[in-house]
C-alpha cells in the first residue's frame, strides 16, 4: 500500500492515481472540504486526515454547533468552521473578562483563558498565547463516508466524549 501526503488542491488527481494503484492518502488538517467525498468518491476509501473536531461527536457543544450551522447554511460544518466558531467564542468570553475594551486588556484576557469548552475541545491558552493540550482527531473515509478513526488526547488529559462512528 502506498501512502502519500496530499493537499486539498491535489484532490482531483487522486482518482486517476487510485485506479492504477493501492493508493491511500494521509493528509493534514487543511484537506477537509465539503467537496471531499463529492470529488474523490469511493477512490478515497481508506484515506485519512487529521482534524480539529468530528461533526458526529456526541458531546452537547458539538451537536449544538452542528445543528445551528446546518440550520443556517444547509451543510455540515468543516474543521475550519469549528475553529472560527471557537475563536469567536473565546474572544467574546475574553471581552466579558477584560478590565477595559482596549487591545492590551483584551489580549491579556485571552491569554488567561483556561478550560474553555469549545467545539474543538477544551481550550487553554499557554504562556506564549498558543492553545495548549489540544486533542487530535483522525478521520477516515469508509464506504464513501467520513468516519472517526481515532481521538488522540494530549498527555495527562482527561479523555473527551467518544464521537459517534
């Protein structure tokens, strides 16, 4: 079995390659797209990629987000939508906690965010103002559908709710 790393822009080339080999793509988190299955079809079966969340996770925060998104946009939200939603909610929370509504105060409030329950998991901002301790989701295409392959929790983290498969 050949494994290759592909980007979203290479997706149209996967079907012709797959017809000639036992090709399986292994990619990063930018590969997910609403067009993924539509373009690649069954040729993608067995392909995997990392993501920030899985749309069928059974946790209430994910179910609520997915339903609201589907109601508004008529589609299942991808990982980038989930990240944007979480970023907006972290900012809104920081605005409530900031001493003043100026750049330094908001920056400082974001910087002390701890254990924020987001769609993409628990969000804690570390000393260098990066999210730390984030889980990794591995999705796999099976029978032309996205499925949850694995959830990898950071060392010492409490496992999150198991996603539906």
